[in-house]
C-alpha cells in the first residue's frame, strides 16, 4: 500500500506570544555572561552593553531554532483549518484550549509529543498553549553565551562566519519540514 500524504488546508495563520510564564526566569543572566567573557563580576562598566547583547543573542537563537527559550503562553489561530497543523515555538508543554472563532471547544486530536493538532473548522480555530524550554538545554544556553562573546569581542574579524558556526552546533533543534 502506497503512502498517501494528508491534504491539509489552512488559511490565515497568526501566532502571538501572550505572556511569559516565568518572567523572572532568565535564559542567561548578567553574571553568567561576565563569567563567560572573563569579566570581573564587580565591573559594571559594560553592563548596559552586555544586557543589550544578551537580549539580541536570545532573539537570534529563538529565531534560528524557531522555539521559545523559556516558557511562554502562545496563541496560534487560523481563519480556516482542515487537517493536522504544527504548533510553533515549542516545545509544547501544555495545550490549554482548542476553540473555534466563537469560543466553542473544538473536537481535536493531539500528537504524541503535543507538537501537532488535528481538527476541522471552517469557522476558524484558536489554540492556546504553553511553549518553551524549562530547563533550557545546556548547548542552547552555551550558544547564546558564545554569540554574546562574538558580538562583544572586537578582535573577531568575521562575526557572521563565527555566528554561523555557533548556529551549526544547535541546528538539530530546528524543526524539519517535509
């Protein structure tokens, strides 16, 4: 028997982050950044620059691997859906609700790892879920620190090449699309 791929029809994807679930949790804190760069913890000269680089590096990694680095409440909505859809910016730890546009619960099935939902709704679908790492894998945390180090170090001649090499180490966290 030949494999017949499922036909999935969706329209109008919108994804938004509603809130951080653990707002005080940090992917990397300023002291970790200073230790990684061999800067004295008591040295406050570059604190603002290091904080800016930290947020930039976190965003760079989240965008590259297409996952939240810390848990966030996400809302993913469609104008129309018929079939199985991926839930983005996981890993998904909890699916809070699956409703149509009018707020009525939808019949749906969830994949084994909470990464996909199968449903049908010509009237739209809104999925609210928690996505993000807790705890953050060490290699991702290290990649954030290394990107900060590359951006901070004026001696690095080809920063794009260095950051590409860092991203290569965490590429296995990226989703695979077939």
